[in-house]
C-alpha cells in the first residue's frame, strides 16, 4: 500500500542530497522520523499468543505530529478528553482564511504570522459575540490551524468549533444564539481583516518579519504596503459550515480535523517511476469533485514539507471559558446553567497509569491484546527489539 513513509524512504535520501543547505534542520528531522516510523530502526517488541503460538513484531512509532501513521491514538485520546467538555447545546463550525498575498508572507514567517492568525480570529469572535447587537455573551471555543489545500498547496486557515451561546456578562445565565445561526460572517470577515493587518504591521515595525527571495523587497515599508493594499479592499473568506447535528457529531467530525496531517495515506494511490498519484477533491467542480493528481516525487515531498510547523508551536488552542486556567470551573458553571448533570472526573494520574493497550482498546474499540489468529489467546511480550543507535535522534 502506498504511504508517505514509503515515498520518503524511496526518494527522501536523494531529495535531501539535492536540496543540501536549502533544506532546514526541521524538515530533515521530520523526513527521517517518518522514514523510520514503525521500522526496526526505532526498535519495538515481539509478542506471542499464549494459546496458538502466533507471533508478531510491533515496531515503535516515531510519534512525530506530522506523520500520518502516528495520529490515531493521539486523536482518540484527544476526543476522549473533549467528550467531557461538550455541552448540551448547538455547535457551529466557522473557518477563517487569509488571501494569497498574506499566505506568501506566512510561508516565510510561520511562527509570527500563525500567531497573528490565531490572535485575530480569537479577538474577532470575542468582540462580535460580546456585542449586545449580536449575541452579547462570553463564548468558549477551540481553534485548529490547517495550512494545506487538497493538492498540498500552502493555504493557511483556522477551523473554529464554537458552542452556540455563552455566559451573560454577569455570568448568571446562559445566552443562546438564534437556532441555526451564530454570527454574521460578513461582520466577522471585516473585523478579522482589520485586526490581522494591524497586527501584521505591528510585527513589521517590531522587526519580527523576515523576507527572502522574491519577497525581499517587503523589508521596505512602501513595498509591504503595496503588497497588502489589494487585500484591504477584498472580502476575506470567513464562512460558517452547517451547524452540527448534535454534541456527538461534534466529536466525530472534529476528531477528523484536530490531528490531521497534510495528506493521509488513504488518499495515496500509487508510487511509480518517480511519481506519486493521489486523490483530491475539487470543490469548484460541477460534476464529481473527486479527482486524481500526479506529482513528481520531489514535488510531492516539497509540498508536504510546506506544512511542517515551527518547533513547539501549538496548532490547537482554546479560548474563552475553554481556556486552560478557567476551563474546569467555567464548564461546570455552564453545565449548571444548562441543567446538565455534574461530571465525575478521572484524575490525570489515573489515566496516565493505564496500560497503553487498555487505553487504545477503550478509545478505538480495537484490542491489541487479543490474538488476531485464534481470537481466544492473549498476546504476551516475549522479546524486545533494540533501536539502532543511528535512529536515536530527536524527531519531535
């Protein structure tokens, strides 16, 4: 089966050699992590069934957040944690995007511009939701950064999942939004544009932006002003998707977004003669939106690496009464106002102590303990596979 790991194993070494100094250390680290994922290079263990004697070898995962093979358990665990935070109310999905001239700046200044994107989105939502002309409430939501389009082109945007209501200014009641409608997207779009461009200008004045290549002239104020001038006159795309059908759908849908990487292995079709073929959706097509794209292996790798995040960057962020410092107390208050039952919390220590196989079964419904051959036996670890010293590197 075609996979990103197989593409990197076949063509990654040549790509790194040809790119040489132009390839960053972060990109090299991600490539090597994905190439080594679930191979003997990272070590693992052998298991044997205590009934039928069937044996299998499990190699360790790289656990890199850009690896398509390593997101399943992380995604399931994240959903499990969020399940206690879903309220008995309508939920909305709002997406904020930036125009192409801004995306070009973001590509060369990822950490700075991504932070500006999150800041502008959060302030926009809080400001409009808090306005008595619209909702007049303090809202809670989380936001997820995506940087790709269906064909792996660079397309930074933020997905927000927002409860359809919030706390009144004095905190004594729940203020519900109008059914099926959250906030006017045109109003959101214009405030988002104004705030983003203001914070971008502030970053330039503070010397936090760096430009190279074709964008080098943007180091001059006049050139930067001319570059973004057209974006001040266009409508920035902010759109609200259909409201979720219910709290359960929120978790199922959002789970596909939170730990998604630029492309999943399921979309890949073939890797032949130095080319990669994969499925993508053309949402502008009148007929069937699913199409097939063919890229050379180097071009596929180049596009994939466009979406490597700055080290330590948080691509999922929480706001309002979902903020880390107030979440537990404020959520309990929201549940009380919505006449929901109180939650019994499991301590983080108890969750950490659970065997990963038990957690995996609870979160995914698939048992790693049961023998895949006889179905009655129990797979026991019989041997450890030691990782090679060459693979013992930081791939976070």
